[in-house]
């Protein structure tokens, strides 16, 4: 239905069939368009990092027939790509059974079961190889080594935050084994750790082609970066040797100093099936920046 704050704007895309009930301690939140996602109220919840990754990855992958998501959690990245690439067949792998359970509920709710397969397992085991190769592989790896940050209170959130089951290098190596010729691996990582991401691509035999920085709030140091690259062996030598790569797009700022939404984010929000957001004024928690529409 039209959003009263944004005259003339209507949530795009088909309406999901639904029919999946909420259980105790769960919430059902908008992810993109009419798609909704089941989450634990106090567990690991999707963030702007996840759906930005789905947007960024689909911007830079030239075609998406087969797609894989590594360490897929509750399915926020995978289902964002599913919304953006309605013809793609999707395989995801996630080690935590509690996250797999939620993701399967969301897949059923959004009517994706005929093209979306969730595998329970460790991404480092190459369990998806039999279903590839893939035009696009995404990963939202944990950001910090074990012991470098305080553990989350909910057990579901610990592996999403800390490198319990591998690091960004493991994600890059797994992706390199799954990619089709010319396929793209896209991931997200803290901007302050960009050197680690660049090394992960290089060590896995991937050429980094595109980088997009996102600043959460004007004037604040912390932000995340999105990376996209392909297997070096599939690219012309002129590309691998070109000092102009990766191409860095202009940074996107989410919020200005006064907490109003920066106009630069409007196009991304629209591309994800949300209103442009320019009328929002109050601070919004990270997990609600898109889900509350």
C-alpha cells in the first residue's frame, strides 16, 4: 500500500504468500519490497550491511542465473539478492541450526521455496560445489578475531560477530572455488580493515574490481566497505595489470550530523524497495534502518 509519508510511493514487487506463523521471541520485519524476514527479538538481527551487500552485489554482477551465499545466517543477504534477481536459483550455506530454521521460515513466507535451497554446514567444506558454478557469490564474514571484541549475549550472534568458523580469507577461498568464469564474489568488511579484505581477494586468486565505502554518519570514523572481484585467471591480463582497478565509487553517507537522512542514500533505498527516507529525522537503530520503512 502507499506510504503516507511519501506521496505517490508504493512498495514494489509481488506480495508474498505468507502463511508462516510467528513463534515466541520472533519478529517479522520488512527486508526489501514486500519481502519480510523472521528474526529473534534478542538474537542476531539483519543490519544495513546485509541489504547493502545484496544491492551492491547485484549492481556489479552482469548476469545472475545461479547464486550462492556463504555463512548466510538468517538469510538477509540471500533474500535481498532473490528480490533483486527474480530469475536466479539460489543456494546458501549456514552452520547454525537456529539461523537455518529462521531462514527456512522466511523462504517459505516469501514464496521462494522453488528456487531457494538452504544447506546446513560449514562454508569451508565446499558443500555447494555440486550445485555450481555460480555467477555470483556473496559473503558477510564476521569482522573481528576471537578475543578482540566482547562476545554478544545471544549465542546466535557470536559467530556473526567473531571469527569462530573462519575469517574473510576463508570466505574468499571458498568463493574462488565456486565461481563460474567471469563470476563475481562480493563481500562487506569494516573500512578500517580494508587491507585485510584486499589481501583476502589477492591470496585467493581474485582480482578486486569495485569498492564502495559507506559512512554511517557524517563526521564519524566507523563505516563499512563493499568489495567485488572475479577470478584473476578469467580476466584479461590487461585488467589484472591495470593500476586503475579496483574502481572506487564515491562514498555513500547514510545520515548527516543532524541525524537526517543524507540525499545520497535515497537511490539505494528505492533500489531496495523502500521509500527514499529523506523525511526521517530521529535516529534509527542499525537493524531498523531499512526494516521499519
